[in-house]
């Protein structure tokens, strides 16, 4: 099962320290311009600062107030920068570790890969950074593999812990599905010749570093759409605040630019504007902690939209092997006798199937393990006869494929045939057992569904995601397993092109598909799928075709990937709702404060009973800044996703973030106002 | 508030909904080119039109071509109407011998009628010749409404289609909307109005004997026919200056209720027509219900405010039981006046049966806020639906994220391009309303037109620009609009409100039409149930409250508190 890398504490001291410095660096307007809401906040902060300086020089008594407003506006910008810096910091530790493996290794490059001369191969030492795609290098025990590539000759055990965190070595060999090697991993034994496939700077590790650091982070499509919404709202509130000035003049109120700017910053969606990029980075980070590398943020978003999951049966839905599930003796043979014969015939069988027969015999029927004496003659399984067994004095016990055993049997009872047929229809594999040429019965071997998989599929169904099992089994077997596992559909006797065709068909119907695969023949389907998760153990072709790589090579992770994608989008939506809903209370704080001098009757709208107009405005601005800090943990952790229907999810989030967003600032601003007036700040 | 009053309101609204559902089916059938009840009678006429105009009805247009056709048509309408007004002095059918309409007023009036606003900075009977009235204004009463319906259907097709490069043919939509929808219903409603006592004659005036046996000359004319399209096309330009408060435009409580019905029925029907067009009746129903809730909430607040009467008058011993009757017709009463006010501003009609200027501050807040929301409950003919759908797109965008999917509405993914266009459209309203209002209160020429000082004066200016931007055309009254400043700025506001708003909407239509339709699943959040309706209402209230709260606070809201404190203006 997937192992989750422990996340550093939300407020790890080292990360905080570095993030605080980064927050200051990020004040550079050229960098902030990427984020329109916070950019506007920075510009108006500078304006208010100028007014503060003027007030200070003019000594008109307003400096204490405008100074505080200026300070809190700058804090608003800094808190937003800080949120982004914290999110980036959490990935940086991982990036630093990865970077070490990329250090300047020496590679031994084959001078004449095609060996036209036919002479002995000659190598030259080059820096790993100078390797180009197509170069062939020799890697020997203890060497770091210099770059990504394909094994073209040899076989070696490779330690890939630098990437996967898994210390057990894996085998890499030429040809087949285990030919891909990753730069930065170490050859432990034997040697391989690797044909380089990655250009310098774009190796798997390079990409991973860039991803975890969020350095070349581009706005994802949905993030872009949301930014447009936020920019639009910012422009609307700019219009509202700018036009409020003439309306106030008409109404006989004099507004300072400082308070109008305070109102503007309170209204524009600074909360979500400040947290937006942190949410995106944190989403990517969550995926990385699940040991999944996405090649783009776009893929993570697409994961949230997935409608159909294509899952390989073996290893995902079932354990890899078939296991004994039932003993069916023929008429006239006692269960006791049949099970004993089956047990004896399997004792020496070290295959998983054989072991499962022994285990079932012990657990279900209650046999203790008998020891085979030295007189026992073991007949090992041969692919030719498809039979194995044991010869004891006077007993010739055989077990194997039904037709193979039946061919040697004296007679085939009717109930034997019926049992075989029943088992086949149920999707199982019947295994016949005979003693001295007499058929004793059938062992029902079946695919064992992983214990928790059915509930996970139910959860997926509740999310609205259809699961499709892909298997090489015949349709009858496939149907039986599909029914038992609770998948919605299956592709039986699947060939790679069937997968591709299925994906195309689903996409034609307007659905988004996720799948995972590892073989080269999976590559087209991986490329076609909207979310293609390649296994780290898979071929280079598969890894190139997919848009995610699972370092644990655990196909069930698709389910977590979908949840992470959904969580990312949900967090954005929820905080946007919260941010906008907050404005209601801010109006009730600021509008009476602005106009109560011109119209004392507007005091009736001061529902929070804030101490003074200045305190009301200051409290709203402080709340607006502090809420960013308060929500950083939520932005990084993400809003909890539950596998319930969309309507229930929406109702819940609307209640918490919509209604909560309306109510929370009323309380927050009131409390800050109490503190502000107690400290005589306004 | 009385049981009778509430019952009157309920009866009208129930009659609207009962008629709107089947009418919506009919409209959808007509505009989607299916066979309908009137096809046998009207199809030859329709074909004749196309032949004359050289239009191939089977030739569909991309959104851009559709938009250009609409703009070209509107531009020709504007120029011809402008020329007609300027030249009416030398043209026939001008018995009163009116001279040409001044340029700024002609500019304002032309835009006003082409944009379905019918803002009138003039008195028809003393400014416009018969030819201008008949060939210019009345024709546009039909065409501007038909244009609105056409654009709404272009958007509906965007949702209904998948991977289509076209959104329909503007000329066909325009012809069908006029010929099959507006004309027949107008004829029926006009006949019923005649039966209820509304004059329909070519005679110019009649002489009446008053109770004191004095002679009085009353002008009459073809009132009923104008009245019908005034309401049905959500135009609002009345035959008489007093509009639907005039006894010849609306002689009785019954005719009053019929007129409210007429101005609400097509906009509600359009919502149902949308549902049928996207092959999901429930989608249209959800929109209609959301519209109805906004409308009813407004009606009830206005009714409550008006029925409570003026506390200052109550204090000096005036009987408060009939409510605030200032500026209202005795034969209509407070309840249906409140209903009329909310309906005429909830649609982009703008006809009035009472003086909105004389409403209580909170009663007047309702028509004002209705228009600030863009008249979307249920909105003008066509304009209401596309305005509402735009808000639905924004609501779905945020809500869709909250269920963890890329937001989609009716199977169409809402992405950066659609969001950009939606925000462009949404920006137009505050830009026009707030900037023009802000400029007007800073300029002497703007303030000179005011009748009232203080917050009430601000409300008058805000109301005028809301009404113009929104293509509503109702006037708060109290503001003298026929000045160079207001003729020009209100004209620009009407242009922005119609075209700057609808061009992005049509672009969205094109963008949606070209998209694939995403299959719905349990993970897609349903847009037909109470949750969606609640969400829509929340987004609408919050979005618009946030935009206009400061302006409203300085207008009707502070006026309310001042009134409670005994200060009036």
C-alpha cells in the first residue's frame, strides 16, 4: 500500500524563518504583478504610506491613524507573500535532497555506439551534464546513473531510493518493461549500458526539483479562471471606492484617501488572492508526499474532474495470485479424505497457489500440517503436463489442470463435471485432484479481491466516479470478479488497443478518464487518458506518456490522486466563497464609520456597536490582514474531502464557508475593536 | 398589508406562472424552428420575408457573424429613427406641425427605443409626430424586444449544442420572435384591453362633460394596441405621459392586473423555453423559481413599506390604514402598485402605474435595487434570461469548485475564456451606473436637474442611470432628464447596458457552442434543485449588495433613517 511521506509540521521553525525572509523579497512589484489582487494592495499600501509621511510632516494629528492603516496594509501584502513562501518552503527540503543526487557525476561514454569498426569498445570520461540524448554510457557497480535512459544491454540491480525512498534494490534490464533507468540512482551490482533519453536539465530529477520547488509554476487553467474572477471583482470594487468619493462629497461627508483605500483593501478579495498560489503549491506538495509526481498542475486539476477510472485487475483489485477458496469432493469421497489428499499433494508446492491450498486446508478444515517422510517422491509441476503431485507408498496423488488430470482418470463422474462448470462460471479456476487415477474432487481457486477494495469503489461511486476493471480474463471470469469487487464495468480479454478504444469512447461521451500503466504497450492509452499515472518501475515510454509518475508503483493510488485533485479545487472554491462573504460584515463596520459625521442617523447601521469610526475602520483592516494568517493552515492542508455526492458536499461547504464567511468577521471585527479601543490605538 | 392585497398579488403571479410554462414551450418550439400552432398560418409569410430580404434561413451564423448582424440591425434602426425625428417637420403625418426633434433628445430617444429601454425625456403628445410614433417608436417596440429574445436563444443554443461552430441565424430569430411570438400575443392582449375599456381609435380627441357640466377635451387614440406591446415587449413607453396610471391606459383594477401579467409573462416563459431548449425542463424551472423568489421578495418589501404608511403623517393624525397613497391611483391601491413597481423594474419594462418618487424610502429602494441587479427577476424579453444565465455561470463557477471539479453548467466547462467574458459583462453595470452618478453629482449641470436635495436627490440620479444602463426606462421622476448632459450620458449608459453587456454574452454563447458537453454524474452538482436556487439567490444578493451598498446607504437607506428621525427632503 502507499506510504505517505510525513509532512513537516505546519509551522516548522526553519521553514517559518526562511518564509519570513522570502515574504519580504516577494515585495518586488515585478513579482507581485502576477497576483493582481495583492499587487493592487501593495500599490495602495505605498499610497497610504505616502499619506502617513505627509501627516507626519504636517503634524496634523492624523499620522497615528494613517500610520497604523499603512502598517496593516503592508502586513496584508506580507502575510500573502508569507503564505506562498511557507508553501514553497515545504517542498524545498525535498528539492535540496534531490539536488544532491544531481551533482556533477562523471560518465563513461561509448565513443562509437554503433561500433562500426567492430573493434573493442572505447569509452571516454565526460561530465554527466554534457550528455546528450542518444549517447550510450556504461554504468558499473557503485556508479550513479548519470542521466535518464533506457538499458540497451545488460542487467543490474539498482538502488532507486534517491527517488522513491524505497531502499530495496530493483532489477533493471534490457528489453521488456523494466528497461528504464533514472539519473541519480545507483547501480549496486553487475553492469548496464544505458542509452540516454533526456536532454541536460530536463531529466526526471530536474523536473522533480522544479515541481517541488514550484519555481516554474505556471497558473493552471482553473487557477487562471479564478484569477480572472478575482481581478474582475477587484476592478468592480475599485469603481465602487473611486465613485464613493463624489457621492460622499454630495452627501456632505469628507473622506480621506486613507479611509477609502482601507475600504478598498477590505473589499477586494485579498484573502483568497493572498492564499491562491499557496493552495496550488500545497496541492502539488500533497501529491508529492503521496510519492506521486505530476508533470503539471494541470494534471492535478484534471484528476479532480475524473469521471472514469480504468484499473488493472491484477494487483489493483485482486491480489496478484489465485488462491484456494473451496474444496469440492465428488460423490462417494468424504471431504476429510479429499482435503487430506489435496493437502498432501500440495505440501511440496511452493507456488502461491500451492501454499494457499495448504493454508485453506488448515484453516477451514482444521488439519495440522503433516510432514512428508523421506519415502515421499515429489513430482514437480511441469508446464508440459500441467500436473504436480507426490508419490507416497501405495498412493499416487496428483493435482493439476482439470483436463490434464481427467485425461488420466479412469472415469469422470457427472458431479465432478458439474462442479468444474460451476467454478468456471463463477470466474474461478478449477484444480482437479486424483489419487491412483481416481478423481477425488475439485479445488476452487479464485482471484481474491483485496479486502477493502469494495468499500473504496463504493466511495468512488458516491463521488460520481465510474470504475472500470481491465483484465485479460475471459468475459465470464471477468464478469464474476467485477460483480464481486463492485466495479461498474469491465473490459475482458483486454488488449492494449482495447484500453485505448475504451478511453476514446468515454472521452467522446464527455468524460475524463484516469488510468495507470507501466508497460510500453500502455503508453498510447496513458497518453490518451486525461490523467495517466505511470509506474516508476515501468518503461521510459510509459513514463513519458503519462502525466504523473507514481514512485511507489501502486496502482490503487489513483483513488488518492483523484481525492487530492478534488481537494485542491474545493479549497480554492471554499476560500473564495469565504473571502467574498466576509465583505458583508466589513461594510457594516466601515460604511457607518465613513458617514456617521454627515448623517448621525447612520449610527443605526453600526450593528457591531464598534467603539469609534476610526476604531471600526482599523479593526476591519486588521481583521482583513489577520484572516490570511489564520487561514494559511487550511490553505496548506486543504479542505477535507468526503466521498459524498456533490450536492451534499456543496451544502456542507456553503454552510461552513458561505454562512461562516458572513458571520465570522462580525465576531472577529468586534473582538479586534475591543482590543483596539482597550489599547487606545484609535 | 391586507389579505385582499396579498391575494391580488398572488392571483397575478399564479396567472403568470400558469401561462408561462406552456408559452415557454411554444417560444422554444418557434425559435428552434420546430412546427408550432401557428406554423400553417405564418410559415408562408415568414418565407416571403426571407425571400424579400435575401436571407437563407438554413444558413447559420457563428457568434461573431450573429453579433455583427445584430449590431448592424441596431445601427440601422438607430440611424433611421434619429433621421425620422430630425426630419419629422418636413415629413407627412404631422398634423400638429411639430418641428424636428433637437439633436441630443433625438440621440437619446433613438438609443432608448433601439435598446428596448424606452426612457422618455419628452412628452410624446407635444414632441413626436404621428409618423415618428408609428413608423419609429412602435416598430422598435417590437423589434428591440425580438432582438432581445433572439440573443437569449443564441445563448441557449450555446448550452444546448456541442462542438458546433454556429449559434443560429439572427435574421431568422428576429423574424420568428416578432412574427410568431410578439405579434399574435399583442393582438390578443390588445383586444382584451379594448374589452376592458381601453380606447382603440384613430380619432384624436373626445369632448366630455364634467360633473360641473363643464366641457373638457380628452385626447384618445390607438391606445390598446400600443399598451399591449408596451407591456409584452417590456418596453414601457406609454401612450400618455401618465403611463399606466392614466385611466385610458388602464381603466380598472382588472386591466391593471392584466398589464402586470402581460409584462411578466414572456420573461418567465423565456426561462421555461430555455429549459426545453436544453432538453431539461427542470433547468428552466429552477431559473424561473429563482426569478420568482427575487420578484416576490421585492414585492413584499415594497408592499410592506408602502402599506405601513408614512410615520410622519401618521403622527399628525392622518389615517394610515390605506398605506402611503401619495402618487398612487385609488383604483389600484397599495398592493398592486407595489407589485407593478417591482414587476416593471424586475423586468426591463419601465411602465409605471404610480409615482416611484413618492414611494417610501424603502419602498423606492426595491425598484432601484431591482434595476441595479440588472432587471433579472424575471428580466426584459430575452435580456432577463441572458442576464440571469450570466449570473448562473458565475455562481456555478464558485460553487463548482466547492464540490471539487472544474466548474460546469449544463455540461459546459467554465474556463478562463468564459470567465473573462462574464466578468467583462458584469463590470459594465457598476462602471456605467456608478461612474455616471458620481460625475453627475460633481457637476453643476447634473445637480441643476434635481427636484429634491439630500439623499432623495442622490436616489433620483442613481435611479436614472440604473434605469438607463439596465434598459429599463422607468423614471423615478423628479429629475429633469431633457438636458444636454443627461440626454448624452443616459444615452451612452443605455448603449453600454445593452451592447457592451450582450457582446460578451454572445461570445460566451459561441464559446459554449464549440465546447464538448461534459457528461453529468453524481459528482456534478445538480443545477435544478433548491440548493442551486438558494446558491443563485445568495450570489445575486451578495454580488449586487456589495457593489451598490455604499451608494444605497447614502440614498434610500439613510433617507429611511432620516425619515424616522423626522427629516424629509
